[in-house]
C-alpha cells in the first residue's frame, strides 16, 4: 500500500470491495503522479491496483480487456457538481448525476450543498452518501454548507459535518460575503483540515447582472456582471487565508486578474488552490450573443483576453484543477428570456472531450498535465482516495479513446437535464470505459473483448439497470440511509 493512499482521509465509503481480477492489456498508461507515460498492462484485483508492468499474464478467472490504442489514466475526479437532490429531482438525482459522471469518465464527484434542504447537517451529509451507495455508480463525496442554510451568518457545525463525511465546506451558489464570518470559517476549517471553497462574487457589484460586463452586454442591452465582482472577493479572501493559514479554494475562477491574484498569493506561500471550468476555457462572452440562455452562467463567460489568460494559468499550474460546475436545469426554465433564465450548464458528459479537443489537440496543454488537473490534483486538494495507479491504490480507472470523433447530442445524455451550449459540437476524444472499485461501471461500446456485461452500458438500458446494485450497500451507509429517510 502506498503512502499516498494512507494520506487519503476520505476513502470511498459506499460499496464493498469487488472480488476478482481485471487485466487491462496493451494500453498507454498515463499516470502523472508516478510520472508514467508508457505502454503497459494494469492488473486490478479485489478493488485495488495490484500490478503495473509489461506483458502481465492473465490468471485463470481474470477478465482481460484489450486496451490497445487506448489511454489508461487514474479515474477522473470532478470537484464541483450540483446533483439537485434533495429538492429538484426533476432536474437531476444523485443516481442520474453519478451515472452521467461515469459516462464522462469521472469515477468520483463532489456534490455541492445548495440543495433543498441545504446540506448543513450530519443527516443531510449521510443522505447523500446513502443515495450514492444505493445508486452504485461514481463515488459521491458531499461538500457541506459553511453557514447554516448557506444564509451567510451563522457558521455551521464544521466538525460534525466532516465527521459525517463532508470533504470541504462552501456556500456555493452564493458567496460567504461577511468578512468576519469568513475569517471564523477559515479558522475552524484549519482545525478539521478541510478546504473552504468560495464562490467569489460581490453581490453588490453584480447588482442583478446577467452576463459579463463588456462590449457584448452593451450591444445586447443586458446588465453586466463586472470582472471586479469576482476579483474583489478573491483579493479579500487571499488576505484572510494568509491571516488564518487556512486552505482556501477558489471555485470556478473566471478572470485574468483573479488568476494573477492567485499566482501572486501562491508565490507568497498562501495555502490557496483554484479551479476553472471547461466552459470558461473554451467559450467567451460572444456565446451569449443572440441572447442564447445556454450561455448564461455564473460567473459569466468572460472576454477573449480572460480565456487566453485562464488557458495559460491552467498550463502553468496556477489553476490547479478543472471542475465542471455541472448545473442541471429544467428545459422550460432555460427557455425563458435571458434576464429570467437560470444560471448554469451541464458539464460532466462533455468536459473531457472539450478539453482534449480545444486544449490538448491545439497544443495548449499536454495530455499528462490535463490528466493531472483532473485526477491527482483534486485527490490531493480534497484528501481523496484515487488520483493515481500505485499498487494498493483504489482501482478507479478511466480508459480514454483519444481518436474517437463524436458529436455532442444532448438527447443522449444520461443526465436528466439537457442544458448545454455544446449541442451539435464535433469533438475528438472520449471516455471509453470507466472502472470504479475494480469493476467496469460504464463503457461506450459493446466490445466483445470484454467478457461480462458491465454494470451499465452507454444506453437507456444502462439507466434501467441502474438500481440493480442495491445489495452492495455497506452497513455504515445503511445507517446513514435510515437517518436520511427519517428527515
Ligand atoms: Zn458558484
Ligand atoms: Zn457551483
């Protein structure tokens, strides 16, 4: 067992270790943490990585998967998703969202607390874990509310929430606006060693804005959200993070100046990490031209200059991770006028294809660096198992087909929602197989090289079989389930 795995505090809790062996033959293994980029075989046994090496022999009952022409990477981790359960199960559920995650190559997702009710109690954290265990798709780690009801005034019981399984705290959806409250939260977060994730927005500066304040907003006659709305909060919080020594994490960083502030704070040794979304890396404010509500998100799509700076900051490592801010919304709600449509788009099922097509193939970031920002880095920041393929590590693995050309078809999404500005876009590169705890949890093709049926295939059939694994729930999760059901 590697030391890194011991360091992972939040082991995936939701299922019993799988038995049996999977042998992934002939793939190109890209494991940034181990510095491996080579054609090797990978043996997974009883839910763990058992062996990495050349020409491994298949044992008697092993399932052998031919990965020639594919790229084998540690399972991708999305540190920022909205699963809408409880409260808006018509838009997404923990079951549908964690299945959509698998289809995007994600073996773990971190669920934001702005549900109804808000995830601000041990019972609410337990409910998410229990629902994820019942679904049996990707691992789901709850992020709990930093203040009661995410109302911004009274600090939540951070210790209790962490004890129940929360891996970070945030009031995402809205900022922790009060500097005194933020200081206290940062101080307490140190005791429990969890990052404080901030949605950086000064609501007084946003003042009802609906898109980036600039040339396009002026032309469209829409109220703008200035870049300063984000930057003043980043600047303030970096000072508070330095004061308290806490780990501060910037959610969905979107402007050039925010990236400069983070880079400067990192140089001074402030414990700050930052994430950027795929859409802020590939779209500009121009996407909202024509009042397209699919391009309405918060923070808004920024200027071309900002996008260029974000791409550079991601390649340089100033921006530590890519996270999608997957935000499902009902069709009717996105159909409203621009001013009244909700903010947010889906992210899970398009993230890798977009980033591979627009950044890797364009020479803006190397594949290993992109994988680093989508697996080892989020594992490190949030103290999660996974993020590497060391022997003894949890067998969460994504197999990518980098040559696969495909068209984004929102109707085919496994998410319950369809709100994406990327419908019809041609992409190159896609998850081909997603392995969770040593079991094939999802795959793109029905490949005869794979002996058994996976738990879920890339079709509606996968959805129907989705509840078939309820028997795998371990007793601690069942206890949480009872707790959750009693609410
Ligand atoms: Zn946010
Ligand atoms: Zn969010």
